[in-house]
C-alpha cells in the first residue's frame, strides 16, 4: 500500500489530504466514492530529516498543552503548511489502523537516528511523549551547536585548500609538461620524479579522485540500509581498540539515557531495559543488551547483567550496584545520564579543538606540494644550464 496526496473539489469547497491505496487509480476511485472530484493526486514522497524536527517541535507544543497524541496529530492536519499537514494526515491514518507511533516514524523518516526514535518510543508507550520530545530536542540543539563550531574550525582551511588544489591542477597541466622533457634522471630526486610523472594529469587525476569519493560515499549510504552490511562493518571494527572503545561509550550512553527516561516514566526495570536496549544504534551492542532482560528474569541483578555485556565502565557498574542495594536506581540512572551527556559534550569539544590544527597541518602539506611543484621546474632549468 502507498500513500497519495490529493487536491479535490467537494460540494462546498476545495479540500486537501492524504489517502492510502494500492495505486493512484484506486485512490481516485475511493475519493470519488466519498463524493470528491479529484483535481490532482500524486504519490507521497519520503520526508526529509529537516521536516522530522519541524514536526517534532510542533508536536511538543501540542503535547505540552496536555493533548493526547491522536488529538495533537489531528490538529496538525489542519494547518496551512502542506508538507506538515500531509505528514500529519499519513501519521493519523496509520495510528487509526493500529500501528505504533515509533514504527510509523521509522517508515516515514528512515534517515532519522534509531536512538531518537527509540527515545520517542519510550515516551509514547508510557504517556510521557512530551518529556521524550524535550529530551531529543535538547540533544539535537547540543549537537547542532557543536556542528556549527566544527564548521567554523574547518571553514578557513577548506577555503584555502580549495584554491590550492586549483593551483596544483593548473601547474600540473600547464606548467610541468613544458619542463618534463628537460629532466635528467641522474640529477632529479625521487620526489621530483613522482611530480614529473604526473605532468599533464592534474585535472584527470582530480576527476578520478572525485568520482571515487562519490562512489565510496554512495556505497556506504546504500549499505546503511542493509542489516547484513551493517553487521559486517560492525564486526570489522569491533576488534580495533580505539574505535571499539568509542562505540562502546556511545552505546552505553544511549542505553543509560534511555533507561533513565523509562524509569522516570515509571517503567519497571525489565520493561525499561528492553525499551532502552531497542534504542541503541550499534547492531551488535543492541543484541547484547537485549539479552539483559533474559538475565533479569533468571534472577541476576541489573549490575551483574550489564557487566556481562562488557559495554560499561567499572565505575558505572559499581554505581548501579550501589543504587540497586539502596533502592535508588531511578535517581542514579538520572545522574549517570547527566554525566554521559557532559562527557559526550566534553569529547566533542575536544574533537572541535583538534580539528582546526589538524586541518592547518593538512593545509601546510598541500601548500608544500604546491611550492615544491613550482620550484621543481626552476631546479631543472638550473641543472640543465649548469
């Protein structure tokens, strides 16, 4: 079944909306039966991640007024913005058919992070959607701020590197070919030989590198949609010390944040752990965390079950163990979630500070190649004259 946006004429006025049907012809027949004369009908496209955040912000405003999800979505179908009203219509139709809110979002917004959808799933299941939306929006604002800082750090090096690449192409294609025949193998060093071997190939080499990068990124993007490809990538990097440590920190942080929200919305531990594990992005880590619920049913404590996953630091495990013994798990998970956010912010700030000097070093390397390439013909002429 597909979704179609339509514009039709009723007895009294022009109406807009969305309809689910097998094909465009079937959709038009359904509308005609409802007494509507179809003016325009088109298949609904997938919505962008940008639209997702607009939709979520509007939904938070309505849920903060103590409106239930169904009523909030209905109000959103009546607004003038066609994109949002079309999206709201689709969500409304699927909610009425009995589909869960988080599954609808996953289908409509396949590019949105699973962690974000997982947080919203917890909120919708435990009647705390406004709280969940507030949590994901806070995280989104933090990430957007850090991305802006990274862009600022990269702007100047990227600008200069761009013009340096243009200069290299001009030199390799227009200057070096004139001097290539003057070279003497006995008087040129290895670097000069490599540079001269590339004479006349500047633009063609750039085009090859450009399309190779495009194909590589396309391959990665298509691979993200395949669970088999994801598992292959995760298994390739699981034994790399630095990457493995970073991914474990990210997965444990996602789990702790989700579990903190679930407990705050009065989930029992078993249900909260299951919901929190489902929100973790890393495929292999999610499989480990989903087994924690089984360990809890077998009588193991939460701290013991989490320790067996090897995803959490000894300090976090000790804190959870103390919280279980003192019956303060909800408060402790909230503290751990707060510390995880601070740790993540600190790490991202560190990355931001490192990016600028690294980019400048790379820029220096490019400038060195440009300068050496310019000097090479001069040295060759000097050797020839000598």
